[in-house]
């Protein structure tokens, strides 16, 4: 017999083995030197050397409850003891509990649920549903959007993460509309005199294309720069979709779950999409879970039509239990209201930062979901780097700033030419100040 090795890997060994044996997106390319994370609690992460970091972007904008929430941890342990797994076709108590809670928090009218294991496959499900339900093929997506990494969801991704898959991976029937970006309008208009020309453009596309099944939007665009549409945009898009019989899909993978100061970003405008996809904050990222929610009418369509989509891990009890605990914790702690209350505080701080640093072209956001957009020149709004630099592996100015912040004890997500501020919703004013002050110290790299 052999006895299991008691030897604990050193931090250096952990990093080396990880580097030697793993591959993936550009994060893992040449020069990848991952930090060894050993512990996390609340808004803080600890590395293998005992150094603590303020988690200022909730990892990938997903740990909304913060780390080590006791109720979520207990829910996982309890579920494992009671029922670790049952086939998707069975009813489970956890699934019923979660469905009841979803009816409380989702935009009214969304009451049929399909549980996936990520945001990517929630969107994959949404596309299939839209195509089967309407009998049409084309999906209109927008540039500067991200919808996931499987064949269908990457094909609908408007940002250049799609490029590596083209032409082989380009799914049929996806067409792109201009994004909504009032800071740097892709069709060179100015709000409000534009009359929301970008949504008129979308209508023009629908009118001039045959066979359009759906439009997919991130209600507030996430990784591509926290792009907040003007208040008229979503209600107008809803009307257009209704007029032309096109389904509206809201991808709330990142923007949902209190991040924008409302349960879902669509609540900001009181608009109910036909399909809402989400993941991340649904379990505060404690376990992988995604959701594709639809109206009753669409859900019922699949009572007598075979939905060719399903997974072994669909509605997995171990993923649903922490979602129940997450929603209850968010309600108990009043985190949606908290994100709303902290919004003016963050806005004021970031506007002050903008007044001080000429490299900041714009700050924008909602709730606890903000971007600091960096430019070489405020007049021309030229960014420091572009996607071409990112794809080519050229060092980015925002990554240098993020590196300095990490050395200073603040972890932040940086993307092409902007920085994302999205701390756990439990963050305190003092912690917000701490993170923004650290950013203030290191923006000189860009000024
Ligand atoms: N949609 C949006 C808006 C996202 O931000 C993401 C991930 O960041 C996805 C979809 C894909 O979700 P996942 O990474 O869970 O597959």
C-alpha cells in the first residue's frame, strides 16, 4: 500500500506546475506569471506570501457578496449532505425554492427557467430558443459586446475576442449593429440631439433584413467599458422588437444581481425582455451556474416542441443551493439598495479623479459598476491602446496601472484602455476610498 503524500506544495511550485500544465485565453500566453491565491474573505484576497489585496472588481465582476459568506458556504455543505446530484428531469426542493425566489427578483413576466452552468451556455440556449420559437435564423448583436466563448456565443460577440475564430468559427446568421456609446458614438452623433440614432439604425437593420429572430444586448455593456445607454434606448428597442416580432434578449451575465443598483439592469428602465440570460452574481460565483429565463409563452412553446439543449449538469442541485442562499443574503443585507446608495459617492469620487488627471476621458456607470476610460488626448478621445495591441500581446498602459495597483494592495480589472471598478456589494465607503485613492496614486503613468 502507498500512503498519500503529506507534502504541501510551496507557492513557487504551485505557480510553476500551473504554468507548465494549463492553457487558455490570452491571460495564459507567454509571460504569464499567475499570482498564487490562498485565501479570501469579505472584500480581501490573500496571496501565497501573505500579502492582502482589496478586490476592487469582485474578481471577474462576479463575487457580489464578497468572499467567504457563511450562509452560502453552509448551503453548499448542506446540499452535498442531502442530495449532491439528481438528473435534470427530476424535481428537487432546491430547484423549487430557487424558482420561487427568481419569480420575486426577476423582471416581472419572466417566469420560465432553464438552468445552465455558465453565462456562455445561457446565451447558447437563448439563441436556440429564439430560433426555434420564431422559426427565424438571424440574431442581431452589437459591436463592443461579449456574450461568451462557445461557437454560437462567440459568433455573437461584437468585440475582437471573436476574431481568432473567424472565418471558421463565425456562426451563420449573426449580424452586428453599432453599440450605444454616448462618450464615443460610433455613428458620430451627440446625445440628446441624436434622437437615439443608434436605436434607429437597429430598426433600419431589422426592416432591411429578412429572417431576424432576435436582438441581443448587454443592457449595460460590461467588459467593453460599462456603456450605459440613454434612458430612452431600451424602451424604444422594446417597442421596435414588438413591432417587428423580433425577440429581445437581455444578457445580464455581468450587469445583473444588484450590480447596477437594481436587481437587474433592465429594471432601470422598467423593460422586460423576452429572454434574460445571466450567471456570475446568481451564486456570487461560489459555484458555476447560469440561467436562461423566458416569458411564459416562450417557455410553454417547448411543452410540445423538443428543445434540443440540455446538460448532465443542468439544474445541478449543488449549483442551485448557493443561488438560493445568495438571493436570501442579498435580501437580508439589502445589497441592491446599498449599491444604489453608494452610486453618488462613487460618482463624486471618480469625477474628482477625472478633474485631476488629464488621462481620464470619461467616467461612467451605475450602482457599483463603473469604468474609468483612459485617453491619450481628451480632444480626440484617442485610447492608449486598442484591441489590436491586446491581441498582439503588446504591453498595455492599463495593465501597467493595474500592476502598480496590485503592488499597492488593490486588485483591479483593466481592459484595453479602461479600468473597471466593481467591488463586492458589501464594500464600505472606506474601502471605496482606499481603492480610488490607490488609482489616484498610479494614474501618473498615463498622465
Ligand atoms: N455575457 C456577458 C455580458 C459576460 O460578461 C460574460 C462573461 O464575462 C458572458 C456572457 C459569459 O459568461 P461565462 O464566462 O459565465 O461563460
